[in-house]
C-alpha cells in the first residue's frame, strides 16, 4: 500500500481501541494501528517488519495457518479466534475479521481483544462443571479429583487437600489429598484459626504459598480446602475469590451429603441377610428416580420378583438352606443390572429391581429375561441341587403410573399375573 494512503488511513484508525493490522503475503507486518500496543503490548515500531506468526500462541499455529489459506482463497474470514503471546508474557485472546487485497498484495485484519470474555466463559463453565460434579458424582475422592481438574484451569495448583473437624472435636480428619501427606504441614492451630476467621487466607506455610478456604457446614463442623500454588507471585483477585467461595460451598454440600448417606447406612438401610438395600433405602432411591425422570422427561422401570418353589425348598432343606438361596439369588440379580440400578429385598422371597433411566419397556423386559434365566440355574446346598424359578412383573414410569405407590402396585399385580400363567415367566 502506498505510504500516503497508509498515512491517511492511520489518521482515523489510530482512534480505535481494536488493533488494525496489515501484513504481506509472507505475514510480515507492514502496518499496525496504535491499538496494537494495547492488544499485543509491543510499541508499534517493534512490530513493523516482524512476522505476525512469531507472536502467535504455539497451540494455535495449525488453525491460524488454515485461516490464512482460507482468506487467500475466499478473500475474507470473519470471527476467527486465536491467541497471541503479549510482550509481558500474558496470553491474549483475539477475535479477527480479515480480508485479502489482490491490488495491494496484503491481508488486512481487525483484531478485538476478547480475553475478558473468554475468561468469563471459562469461569462460567467451571462453575457449572463444579456444581455438576458436586451434585452428580458419587464418592468424595472422585468429586475432589474432578473439582481439582476444574480449578486447575484458573489456578496453577501444586497440591490440593481437604480436612474437616467435627463439632467439639479437637482432631482434624483428612478427607482428600491430591498428593499423600500434602496437609501434614498444616498445624491444628492454623486450621482452627483459618476456620474461625471464615475468610480465604493466602499465606506461606513451610515455604509454600498456600490458599486456604474455609468450609461451612450446617451442623457446625469446620473444614478447610488447602491449595499449594506453583506461582510464588500469585495474588488473590476477586474472580478467584468468587470461584473458591463457590467451590467451598459445593464441596461442603457434597461432604454433608456423603455423611448423611453413611448415617443412613448405619441406620440399617440394608438387609442384614443379603446385603441389599431394604424398603427404606428403596423409597429414597425410587423417589430420586421419580424426580429426575419428571425433570428430564425420561423413563424408569420397577420389576417385582417372587421366587417360585422357594417355600418348598425352605421346608425341605431348612432355614439355613433358605437363607443361602436368598443370598445367592440376590447376588445373581445384582449381577444382571447396572451399578446405577437398585436391587431391593422387599421381604421373604420377594425382590424389587429399580431400573433407572431406560429407553422403553423392551429394555426392561430384556433385563428381566436375563434375571429369569440366571435364577433358573441350579443352586447347590450340601451336595443337593435345588431348582428354583422366578415370576416377574414390570411397571414403567409414566405409563403405569406417575406415583411410586402406583408403580409398585402395578408391578406387584403384573407379578401375580405371571404366576397365574404358570410361573417362571414375565408379565
């Protein structure tokens, strides 16, 4: 482009905050507006003559080369995103609109700094992911591992650990450590002080810069998330403070849910003989499935099972044999379903299976047939072979009812119809 034309052009574009860049066929910079210094961090004179790709983030080389090829062919590219390394070493996210001029043999591009927008998007995605992890993932270790992954997008974390203390207890229990022993440097006095102040603390502990985030529980327990950072020059900003506060809330909720679950187990929510959930735990599981199915508009199934010929076997071989038959039947049924499903002993020789999130009735029938076949295989008791079978009734939400009682009643009625058909079948 002729210098007079460039001078006339730059008189106006230098007023813009966006960067206007012109490069030749080999991507050498022949013109940049004053906005380039704000975007790239380099004075204009340091950019002229340099190759644009020299400032590009290495991970974006391939897609940028493809974009260059496209603009040379199609004459323009709109809304193309890539990253550059600023003079201060920071990464800047840019949104480009670019065109090619055959007349002047140059590419002209307008670059808008969208770093803050991308950071906000990343923050929003992390908050959603952390909340989803805390509420949908089973097991504290799995929850913490995934939350560490999401936090590491924003913070360079060396180690991550969580410790809690019950009310009126001077001891601290380690809930999670990303590296074994990474919480050992934290004294009881320090933990109680941070928890008592209920404020995020940034301080050096045993030569390591650490972020310590208090956890608040409903039962007045205390807890701390402790993160050792790789960046020794890190300073806490408001975005990170908001992220860590939100994370602490989700972690505390997940821990409390885990503790409630353990208490439920302690209160005998499992059948003592078979180890299966009992009626009380079943009510909780099926209620969750019902609420989820209504919210997500999908299906789940209940199967009511009654062992055929169990009473005769129990009378013939005794209660010990009957108990063993029930335990083995429970194991066989459990082996036929997914981990997300629930097998329940309803009492006596009756079982109920909750199949969560199924596509249709045929899917439930396929599982029922698998159970029917496996329960029909012989059982061994003290050198005796015992033959049993099973009658199975199926109900589907919402076809057979939208309430738990309706679904159980429908499955129970279907099971009796299976028995009237001659047993060892599915209805």
